[in-house]
């Protein structure tokens, strides 16, 4: 699949780029994408911490008062929920939301997300080089290019420092290196912008 290479301002750069059909030419499947996104979001959740019940607290099991004559109730356990330091009655139980997902399914999901953007919403640019790390100048370039309100920019091995600084305060523009590419972030943005280096890295990731 041949795609025109653009500059940051949307103007044509020199030459085209050939995208691998094995990575960018698949037919997306909603069930695969749903499984991968669900796996991502569930694994972001932290473990729900449990409370200690009366069997979990470190209190003596000795009967601490007389059965009769004390003028109080006949308690036999300091770990009872009514005492300070005792266990909690009907407390929260531990819940772990982590899921497992086959590596092949995760890789297939990423390919399908890239393929979905290749059909509508993918832009390949030459590089992220900017003259100076100025947010206002970069905002003007992106506005001129017409990439949309929510843009995900993926670079190669590491993100260009000047571009990252300039894009840091732009609402709706997110930047990451190729190693961080994931299904959820790709699908939730209107436009996916890849550099030449990012395309090479992503294709090598699946071919290597």
C-alpha cells in the first residue's frame, strides 16, 4: 500500500512510502479490538485492597473478662468488630482485575488498529523536526495541516525533543515512541500520525 509522505504543515514531502499489507492492510475485526482494549483497560486498574476481618487481626484469643459479675457483656474475643483494633464486620474483599491475553491476539489487535487507521485517519510524515520548540508555531502548523482535534503522533526509537516540548501544552495532541504504540490510544484519536522512522519500527516489530 503506497501512501504520500507529508510535512508537518500538511504539504507534500518528497516521495511516497510503501506500507506493509501484513501490518496496515488487514481487515479489522471488532471482536479482536474489543478484547485487546478490554485487556488494556482492566490491567490499568489497581487491586482493590481488602480490609482485615476478625480472623486477620493480631489480637489475643484469651478470654479477657469474667463470664459473670463484671457488669458488662460476656465477651470472649478482643478481635470482635465492636472493639478498637478489632476486625471489620463485612469488610471489603480483595479484588484483582488483571487479565491475561495471548500475545498473538495482542499483536493481531495492534495490526488491526493500524489497519483501521490506514483506511481512514492515517498520516505519514517525513520527520518531527521543528525549527524551534514553540507551542504557538506548532499549533499553527497542525491547524494548517487539518489533522483534527485529537491527534496521536508516533515517532521512532525516541520522540524528537523539540517536538515533544512544543506539543506538551497542546490539548488533544499526544506523542509517544513506536514502542508505546497500543490499540486503545490509536483508536481513541481521530488521526494517527506516523513518522518514517515509526513505520519502520512498527513493521520491524512484527517481522522480527
